[in-house]
C-alpha cells in the first residue's frame, strides 16, 4: 500500500465515520495530532484505505482492490475492519488472532480513590518526558499513539501517579475525536492495588469532560481487572466487538498455512460478535437484566461475558447454566 502523511488524508478517508466512540476515533486522532499514517491501494482514485496509529489500524473500502502483499504495513497490529476484509487478511499473515473486545462509555460518577502517602497524582507536564521514558516498557503502548513519551507529556492529555521521580501509574487519551476520547491506563508492578490507576483515570476523565467530549474505554473481554476498573471509574458497557491481531508476513518460499489454521477461532469470533442467533437472545437478556441491577452487577455480569466468549466451545452449556443459576439467585 502507498503511505500518505497524517495531515494529508486521501479522498477515501471519509469512509471512516467521524464522531464515533472507542478506536473509531483513530482516524480523527491522526488528522488532529499528526501522529499516524494513511495507506491506500493506489495513488489515483484509491479503492481501499487503511489508517495506522501506534499498534492499531482501521480498514475500509473495497477488499478486492488489495492483494495479501498490500497489507504488509499492518503486520503486528490490531486491526478493525468489516467482515468482508477477513479473507485477504487471513491470506496476508501467518496468523490472524480474533480478540473479543468490550467498549465502555463514561456515564456515571466514579468511586473516589484513596491514595497512599507519598504519592502525587497530577496532569503530565512537558518536563515529564524523561520520567515517562524511564518507565518503559509499561508506558510504551500508551504513548505510541502520540509519537513517544515527550510528545504525550507535552500534549496535556495524560495523568500519572508519581512517587518522588518515578511513575507508578499512568492514564492518557489514546485516540481523540470530535465527540469522544478513548482512554487507557497502565500500572507498574510496584504500583498495583493502591487505587493509583483509578485516580489517574478519574483525573483524565475530568479533563475530557472539560474539553466537551465523552471518555470511552476499550479492553479485552477476558481482562477482568480492566473491566472492574472501568466500572469503578464510572464507565458502562456499550457494546462488544471483535478485533484481529495480525501475525508476521509469510516468508517467501514457506509452505502456505492451511486456511482454517490462519484464523484462530474464527467461529468463536463470530459468536462473540453476536452473529450466532442460538446464543444472542438469552445472553443479551441476561446482560440487560444485570446491567439494570446497578454497580454491584459487574461481578455477576462477568459470568455472562465469559459465556459469550466461550459460546462456540464445548463448555458453553455449563457456563450458560451457571449464568442462569446466578440470575435466579439475584431474583
């Protein structure tokens, strides 16, 4: 694919809708900040387009305009694309891993954190760049969408918990759009279980609100800690979706991988995307019931989420039975 500078989006960039939550804000972030790259299948009248920022990528347009070799720039990234792109993605990489993701939107007041002595939680400043760099690799995936630690520190879009000159936890906007900012956080091993991430996230969310936008949160379906932190900070589940992590590009001369082995768990990914009508109604009803039960529902909601992830596997009936028992107990 042909690269284009961040501030010169090609014509098909309009295929990425503006004002979307979560990683849908990636295209707007690239255009607003200059961090990222546009890609098209050809220079004149392109038919397919991709946009990359950090380790994320979005695809849109006509997949028949692409060959597997065209997708080499997307290796090692987390790709979100319409289902029609799956055949060419599967042919382009040795492995294509579907990942169940959950999108939360900030809709409630969070629980006030209790901070330990000697820890300061504040907005990042330009002079914090070297301190963030020293905290790598814990913070590397967060500042990747800003072009590095110095750029994030100077952006005003991050908060961190400090003990003296060390970063213990950090939260920042990954992608900023016109309506939403998708936020993420990380904690160093010696900063865990002290409410530091919660404090950083709440400070960041206050800034997002002051900018006239709404904060969103994206995490893996099996990331229990991330889901509980989101709930405690006032985020509520909006939808579930599937993201694909791309493996390496096949080396020339290597024997081709069997098509059914290239996409790990494709059938499970379909179930996670709620396309299996045999599981959709009961699980959605359970989700609706538990979401309406209030903040204490997150612990019970986890059973429903796990059932969704495993619906295509042999253990689905057992998980569904457990979910039903929990619902009867709550009733």
